[in-house]
C-alpha cells in the first residue's frame, strides 16, 4: 500500500512538471510565471494541492529524497537565479550522493566522539606517549610491546595511578587509544577521497567546496589539538597529591572542536538535500518564524551545556558530590569561590564546575519545555512539530542519564551514553533550527500565489 501510494504521488508530480514545461515554452509564461499557481490553471493546481496534501502526511520526516520537490513549492518554476543558490547543481542524483557522503562523515564524527568518551572513561588516553601525524603500525612483537610499556612506565600516570600494571592491562588501554587515533585518520581518508571525486565530477559548487574545505582543515587540526591535550597529561602535576590528567581547557577545546565539526557537517548535509525548509503554506512559514525566536537561543544553551560537560570531564567532577538534588549535605558547596582569581573557579574548581553543569542542564530542560509548550499554540508543519516533541523527549532522557551517571559514580556505560546523548540532543536542535529557517523569497512568493 505504501509503495503504490508513493508511485501515485510521483506520477502526479510528473503531471505537474509536464504542465510546468508546457507553460514555460510559451511567451505568456515567461512574462507571468507566477500565474502558474492561479485559478486559471485549475486542473494543475488541484493536482498539485492533492499531491502536496498526501505527501505531507505520508512523509512527515522531510528528509525523503522526494521531499524537496513537495516542500519547496517553487521547484516547478525554478529559475537560473534560484538554481545558483543550490549547493549541488548537477541534478538530484548528485545531490543524493553528496548528501549521503556528508551525512556519513557526520555519523563517523559522532562515533569518534563516543569512542573518545570511552577512551577517557577507561583512562586509556595517556597510554601512548608519542604522536605522529601520519600514524604508525601498532606493536607487532613482544619486544615492541615491551618498548611501548617502558615508555608508559616513565609517565606520571603509571607512577601515581597504575604502578604495577600488568602487560595485559596495558595492551587494553593502548589498543583503546590506538583505535581512537586511527579511527580519526580513517575519517580523514573517507572524507578526502569522495571530496576529490565530487570536485572532479563538478558536483560541488564553489560555495560548498569552500565550506567543506574549512571543515576538512578543522578535522586535520583536530588531531593536533588531541595531541596537545594528551601532552598536558604527560607532564608532572604541580602537587604530589594530584592525579595526572589532561588540562580541562585542552579537553574542552578538543571536544568543542569535534562538536563544531559535527554540527557543520550536519547543517551542510541538510542544506544539500533540503535547499528549502519544509513549507506548504505562508501560515506555516509565519508560525515557524515565531518558533525560531525561541529555538535559536535554546540551541546556544544546549551547546554551552555540552561544553560545560567537557569541563566536568576534564576536572573529574563527576566523581565528586555523587548525590542529587543536593551536593552532599548542602545545595551549594562552601568552596565554590575558593580559587583566585575568581574566574578560575568556573573552569578548575570541581565544586563550581559541577554546580554550573547542574544549573545549565536544568535551564536547558526548562527552556526546551518552554519551547515545546509554545509550539503547541502554533500552526506548524507536521515535521517541525514532530521535531519539537522529539527534542523535548531527548532532553528529558539526557537529564535522566546525567543524574543516573552521577549517582552511579560514572560507570563507563552510562558515562559514554550521557556523552552520546548530548550529541543526539544537539543533533535534534540542529534539525529543528534548520527546518524553521527563513525560506527563499521565490518560495514565499510562490506560496502566496497558490490558491488556498
């Protein structure tokens, strides 16, 4: 039934395109193209409205390969100027290929973030004491393993935390860090090869090429940032009572950079496959603009909360105050401003960092709840309404994961799930903001000229 309905809709779309081509060949159409949607073309208008109505409810998820033809009413009358705004101009097939490649790269970055979280939670990040940009083969003989183990024995982490570690345990943390590094290099190859191919085929416009080149450069720099972070953990701590760990500032820079690359890829991929936001009427566009006033600041708040989580990880703040809602026996610890200068407390003081994260997480949940309540009073596209509901559900799940992780003393499973949850929530916020962005003037004009 689903397949037959889809075929029916596509056939109707072909009928509409035939009307479009017939009209475009006449002088009258070139002078009065907007009248295509008027009542003078009642037959084609009725076909278009029926197709639009059926498609809207058949595919509420607007990332379908055909959704661009329906959500963008103006595609029937696409001009040369409108085509120049597309990021991929070589046709629907090229659009699909480039979109799949960008989304695949974004998914790879997502997995990199999760793997990096597992590497940190298993304390594997400092097992490799050197770094090469191109990478190297892992130890293949017992002699090579002994050499790597001897290097690790010179590190502060071995001397203060893992004294007497067995070779089997060292191999585990070594393989974790090695996998994280090589997975990142694999991403670089997976990105560069298709990028070169699409450039050679002429699928990618200059505007898209510049954007993707910038993201590729950030990805290459991410390896340098990662080593810069690890290097801080290989230095002797200032106090003999402090466990060796990487700088929270460098860890936050590493994670924020990864989040930025992911968001850039996701937004670019959405822009490739969905040049216009889902919009079937002027009313939906007007109501989406109202929602955007709330959705944009909510997105920034979600991002800031995620970055604050990086400082929680960098200071091992999750292992302190494993109670909720109070922090120990009090609501606010007494030492939140014990460091001088005052600003250091927000980035290095364990109590302050965890308190900040709790406040930001609560504010994020409340703001998304407000966004959801506001959306209930607006006439929105079904896909947008569904995204708001999904974002609300994910925010509640993320807060639950955070509390469970804290109360359980940060086990690897819950800790990595919480980090993945942060990126999932950010994904939904990106989807939401992309779907309610302002449409092009040509689309608005076409919708206004379409009979109700």
